[in-house]
C-alpha cells in the first residue's frame, strides 16, 4: 500500500511540475532517461552476476556460509565479500533480500551490506590519491568497526 502512495505522490508531483513549467519538466525527464540509460548496463551486469551466483549456490550452501549458524566465520565471509565488491545501493538491497530468502542470517547480511556501502578495498587506491593514505585507511577502518557493530547489533536483535 505504501508503494502505491509513493507512486501516486510521484505522479502527482510530475503533473504539478508539468503544469507549472512544461519545458523544465521535459528537460528533467530527458535527463532522467539519459541517467537511466547510463546506469542500465551496470545494473544488467550486476543482476546477471547475482542471478548466476544464486543459481549456482543453493539454499543449503548460502545457509552454511552466511546463515545464523555460520557465526563469526559467516560474518568474516560477508565482510570480505562486501568490502571487495562494487555494487550500487539500488542493487545491493534486493540482493540482500534474496540472500535472506535463501537462508542467510540477519547479522551476516547487515555485515555484507554495511561493508559494501562503506568499506572500499577496491577503491582504496583512488581514495588514497584524493584524501591521502592515512585518511583513507582511517575512514575504512572506522567504517569496518561501524559495520561490525551494526552487524552484531542487528544479528542480536533480529535473530
């Protein structure tokens, strides 16, 4: 129901914008379409990889590696996977939902998503170049500490 309300508000806002200024609304819609076209290849590639991964890994394997019973080892696996993976947020959350449905634990998925969004092992060289090595390492270390705290907290609350 909430989704329908959001769609109605978005459509209402679009109509209001169109009434107020047709040219700006058309320009905004064209810009949005171009942005979507730019994101689409990445999105399709990630969805393809996620689909292949979920088809290869059955529920038993996902439960064994990332389930509640996997404990600290599952948290470490999730942390490493999240820290080295480059997936946009709009793909990460549906992926997390799929993994939860396949038997992953809440703490492990919290660790995965948190490290995915905040810790950047792959992007560390670029970050070091712009912010300095010390600042980049410090930021990633604090992000990992926060991800661990969030994962243990969520795992404890939701399990």
